[in-house]
């Protein structure tokens, strides 16, 4: 995996990143700590009161999805 997109995210961070793909009006309640962690990694940003996934976050999610599937199979 490319080092640029190799992140060791917690399960809650992966779930939050996946949830950020949905429109802001449908976002589930997420931990502020989790969102702050994604913002620190530049995987999400705050626009107004809502977190939004960044282009970098989308790339990490796409690249990491294969790793998540491997974890499920193990």
C-alpha cells in the first residue's frame, strides 16, 4: 500500500469515515473525539457544524476498504 494512504485507523474512525460519505442531513451521531482525529489526519473537515470527508479521506477509504475486508475474513 502507498505510504501516503496507509493509516492505522480505529474501527470507530473507519465507521465515521464511511458515514461521512452520506449527505450531512443523514449523518449518524458521531463521537467528537473520532471526528477530531479524522480532522487531524486531514481526512475530514468541518464545514459549518457538519464534518465532511475530504478527497484524501475518500482515497484512504477506498484503499483501506480491501484491508477491512481482509480483517473480516480472518
